[in-house]
C-alpha cells in the first residue's frame, strides 16, 4: 500500500488567471498525402486567427512563446520536428519547446502553455499539436506505437500496444462488466454514439451511421474489443492561443478561463502498486468500502482497472477550478475514448460516476446530446466532436482538438464551425442531409481529458465562462 | 544482405568494440500519383542499435539459466521496506536504495496466478512470437507488482495457476525468453527451446 505526501497533494496555485482566446484545427484523415505536416499546422493556425477576426500576422504579433505537442519522432521521421514547424509558422525569434507525453501530448502541451501564462513569463502563447501516422504501413505503425511501452519488458512481446492495453480492458470487463451481454451492448453504444456525432463534424475522419449490432459483429481485435470499439489513427493538427486577462480581452471580447492539471502513473502497468483511492470532492471515504464485495476482484486499487493518472488530473483540476460534481458543474465533456471500455473506465476516474458504476452514464442516456430515453438534453453530453473513435486521434493534436471543441460550445459557435457548407466542401466531404446542430444550449463550463496509453500521463483541461465561475473551496 | 556481416559488439576495458556492419543503405524510390506527378519518396533504412542492460543484466542473463530474478528493498527506513519487485527494479522506487536481488523462481513455481490476460491475433512489425499471442499478467505471493508475459501453451483464465518456463536452449537474452504455462504442463508439451529451468 503506497501513500502520497501532503506536499504532493497540494492544490496547484496560479499567480494569475489564464484565458483561452481562440483555437483551430485542420481536416483530419487516415492519410493526407497531398500535404506536409506544416501545411496542416498552418491550416489550423489560420482557422484560429480567423475565428477572432484577425489575420495570422496580427495574431502572431501577440505571441511570446510557443509550445509544440508532437508525440512520435519515429512517425515524423524528423528529430526537432518542432523547429521545422516553428520556422514554417514564422515565429522566430520566440522561445519554443516540444512536449511529448504519448496520447496525452495535446493536453500536456496546453498544460505547459497554461503554466507559462499563469507564471507571468508570457502574456500570450501558442499551443500547437500535430501527428502524422500515415507514412509507414500499419504493422510498422504498431511497432512504433509499441515502442512507447518499455522496450525491454513489453515491446518484444508482440510489438503490439493494444495487447498491453487490452489486458486492462479484459480485467474491467470481467470484474466490473461481469461479462454481461448488457455491458457489451453499453460499450457498443459508445461507438455508435461517437461515430454518429462525427457525422456532423466536417473535420472528422471516421463518421459512420451504425448500430450496436454492427459494433458487436465487427472483427475481434482483442476480446472483448472489436474493430469498431477502437479509436482512429490520424493525420492532422490543432492549436490554441492562451493569454492573460489583459491580452485576452484585447484579442477577443469573449475569452474563457482555462485550468489545466496533470497526473501520471507507471509506464508499465506491471509496476502498479496498491493504494487507497484518492477521493474527488463528490466522493466520501466510506463509499468504496464494499467495492470488492459488490465487484469480486475489484478491491485492488488502481489494480488494472483504474487510471490513477486520470484520477489525479481531476483531483488537482477540480480543486483549482472549484468543481465539486462534474455532472452538475460541467455542461459537456470531451473524454479520451481510445477504446469504448476505457471511456467507461474514465467516467469513474474523473468522478462522473463512482468506481464500478461507469456504465450507468451511458445507460441513463446522460452522456448524449439528447437523452434517447427522455428526449430532453443529456445531463452531461460527451464527445460531441466524435471523439477519438469518430473524429480523430492525431496524437499530439487530440487534447487540443477536444478543448477547442468544448470551447466552441461555450462560445455558442459550434454550428458555425461545423455546419458551414464551405468548410465541408473545402475538406472534400459531403455534408449529410440529416446534419444536426449539436450545440449544447447555454453551455458555460466543460472539460477535456487527454490520456496516454495504459495511463502514464493524463491531463484535465477545464474551461469556464468568466461570468459563471465556481466558488473555490478549501479541500 | 548477409546476416554474417551484421554488426556485433563486445565491451572491452569499458569501451565498445564493434565488428561488422551496423547499417545498410538503399536508394530512394519516387512516389507518384495517378497523373504521374511526384508526391514524395521512400526512405529505406536498416540500422542495428546497441542497447545496454546495465543493472538489469543479471535478470536477462538468468532467464537463460532458468531462473526468475526479482529485487527487494532492504532499507529499514523505507515505507516499501521488504517489498519485492517483479519486474526487477534496480533501485527501490520509494527510497532509491539499490535493491537486493532475490531469486523468485521457487515462489513463481508455487504460487503464481493469472491476474488478467488477453488473446490477440494482431502484432506489430518485428514480432517473433507465434500468433495468436496469449498475454498473461502474473501475480505472485508476496510480490507488490504484476508481471506481464505470454502463455504459449493452454488457454488463459483469471486466477489460473501458472509456472514459468525459460528459453534455455537458444536464448535471445530478451523478455521473450520467459513464458508461462498452466501448472501441470508436461516438459514434452513446451515450445521448442523451452524448459522448466
Ligand atoms: Zn525502499
């Protein structure tokens, strides 16, 4: 049983508030052979500038330092790829740095950008993320991804990251899902939902109109996960501009407060040791006493079923932003749905549901834009962008894309950014005849979770409309 | 390309002594679209890396001798005092003392069981294991961690008792020299090159 010190559990303190000013993203695809990475990066930067009525040159004049999220040098086949991007964006002589934390790279890039503004070092920063995973065949791509596991203890075992991950899915499936057909269907519902929402998103790579049966009948990847339970492999870029209060209001009349926190856990799942569950503000010490009785085999925390890094990212971020109950305090979330089952696991890690009860977030209809059982707005819609399953997982860009998607709802500009016929045409994609406006009405606060692999790094990015701040309590 | 020529390394007097070829160069090929326009080029390469095991070397050496080593924190002032680590950790993750090497072969033979598992047909480039791969995550009595490995014989189940087997006949000196089989498996049923140690 391991413990953490008071110092380690301190709620992060920032010297000044930080605002999200704007953001943008490129088209996402499995392959985009006609463009170099920097062209996609520039596409996303131009979208961010135009979103606040600026030219790229105008916006660049405000930027003081730059944060670049790009996970895989192997895939990019270019060390210091960040410097190439920085040069092509014409941002010399500004200080810049590359950030890589696996699947959480996008979120970690925002984390660095956030702290830079909060500290006063820069008044305005660029957080830009990208990935290009289309320049090797899939099996070599699998090897590259598996190279992010421990090269002596894991990678030689099949060179297949899904395998290292799927053992956790199997444990959750048996212990908390109890191998029930109903649980299998709940997993599939997430895939149907996210691919369905992706149909309304012109950027999205994987839109599909499918049924639960389609998911359950898709090819097995690693039982119980099937092909349609898994996220995409993508090419694309996304960026965000963060600033202090004065600069933010010079650039736009509607910036959003942003808070970012990060957690981590062992790179090898094998090294996880047992501990007490660190509690979120909406949990009590007693509520997990009988977890092992209700779910035999579920008494080891985090075992192979919880993500401590996600729990800690929420632990810090909720207290920074004054969040008590994510269901009540947020109007929407974008979660890291790498696999349908890990999406369910993260509902628990971030306190949307207690440990063991993640499935009810889907089964209640709360996770939908419109609750299919009541016809009313979902309590906390999740992954309206399509998520990693329906929209994209261009690793370094993912956490930033999720954040910008949440922001566009709070800005009440979701329909403008997703419904524009010209954008559909420019991306060479056909806007569906039943295109639906997924704007969450009256959205004021939301969160994006960015997550690496088996849970080595996770960030929580919280966005708050400045007129709707939460009261910060002492924990 | 002949494998005889492939690079080999010895350490002598604290220095690497290299023999043979460590990379092979191949020409690029153009990539064109259906109109015949140039879109890019291929960048072929073949490189041999050198990788040192450092303080983990005894673990990989002993797999070839049929032994499973772990480590233990013996710092009396450490919160993790007495914790046994498999995977082998050179230093205690809490106090950073140099851990003591312990032979876990007997413990594994008596009380290892499958914590979770996974069967996959998919592998990445450079995989050498037979498909499907049955991943097993193995817990032992008295060990604070859960080791990942594979099960080349039988079908995995949670809680199933397993014993370690070792690639002692033609070791690769990598983690794939260690595998697991259901308790009661006969020596004759083991994959080629493997023994109970
Ligand atoms: Zn120690």
